């Protein structure tokens, strides 16, 4: 496990870089015994998998110097690997495409790449392969440059019903996040476990729901709506992962609870929260809930002020 000091972490990243570049053969003169160095192979890959890109698009996607990319493309053109056509949208730009010869030379490189990667992972068990891919996706997500949504658009996510494995994950994340952000002890995690256990054991699909928010294939948040009585529903365990906050997920989850409660015939929704949970309280207020009661108490190793909120439907 990497140490906590910066130099130890830097050494860990550099060690991984050395390992991985050796594993995939980056330091070889020709990528996978082909006549193409790694950078040229990357350009060929983009040309083969994109529909007539421009040099500007390639430069931005590959983060290459404009002059360096221009020399690579000129070399490809002299060797008959690519063809250029003026763009109808911008006559200053050329649309690039592999020629028949370009496809012929790229094909064995693509085959060898697939064989190499397949050979690396085929010795691993199914579970180990999933762990490997998950770790790679995590590295890519953490180190990728932050994307700026165009025209105010927000990153996409989806809501789905709960399925096997979700309950354990929700309890785990509730325990971890409330410990990290508010200092709650393990008794809060125990409370979350009791709530989800009761939900599963007494689940009534006509009157109860759990919504799981997913972003990029990972759980980004959740909420439960359960029956308190024939006329009253209770909203429970709303949470949103820190990396997914600011996308409107919390408001959407609460909105789904309100919509379903009306459809199921409830007359009101109640919820129990703490006065220090400002973000959640803001969502509840915006959804139309009103603060009904307050009560001081000591729970989860802290002095707290519990709040009961209500929404008449």
C-alpha cells in the first residue's frame, strides 16, 4: 500500500508507469513488431475508427503538437496510407481517411493488438478481469481532464430500480460518507442496515420503491420511499456520491419519490433528517417539504438536532 507522503505516492505512480509500458511494449521501436512507432499507430487507430476526422480533431484527441502531427500525416500521405478531401463546412480544413492501402497495413496491427490484450487477460479469472477493468476505468476517470458540458448541459445519469447487491453497497456508502463528512460513528451504518433490511423483508412493490442513480455504470446515489401507514409514505436514506453532486441527482431522486407517492395514493410524505445536513434540507425545501418538528438528541456519537419534514400531496 502506498505511503501517505507525496514522494511515496509519486514513486508508486512512476513504478506503475514503468510496469505498464513494459507490459504493453511501448518502448519497442516498432509497435507490436509493426513498421509504426506507437504515436503513428495511435494516429492510424483514430483514422480507422473515426469517420473522416480533421487534423485539428486528431490533434485535440491525441494531445499532439500540431507540427509533429503534420509531419506524421505528410509521411502517411507520401506512403499512400491516407487521402485528404476539403471540408465542405470549412475549406481551410481537410477531411482525412485511410486509403485501401492504409486499411491493409493497419489490419494486422489491429489484430496483433487484440491478441496481445487478450493474451494478457485470458490467464485471469472472470472476477480478476472485472477487477482489472474496474481499476483501469477508475484510473481513467480520475486522471482524465475535467469535461466542460456545452451550453450548460450536465453530465448524464440514469435512475433504475434496485437489484441484488445494491443494498449492501448503499449501507456501505452511507456508513463511509457520513463518517467522513459528519463524523458519525458505526451506529449510523447500523441504522442504515436496519432500514434496508426492513425494506427488503417487507417490500411492497405497489407502494414502495428504491431508486438507484447510476453514472458511467457506477452507483451515484439512492433513495427509498416506504409505507409508514395507509396514507403516509416515508422518504429514507437519500444520498449522492461526492463526485456526482451538482448534477441534480438529489433533486431528481426526491422528485421521483413525490411522483410515485401521488401515484400510489398517499396523502403525505414525511422524512427524518438532521439540522446539519444543509444540502439535503435545501433539496427537501425546494421540493415543497416544510419543517414540522425539531428535537435535540445524542446519536452516532454526536449532539444533534433531529428534524421532521412533511409534504402534503
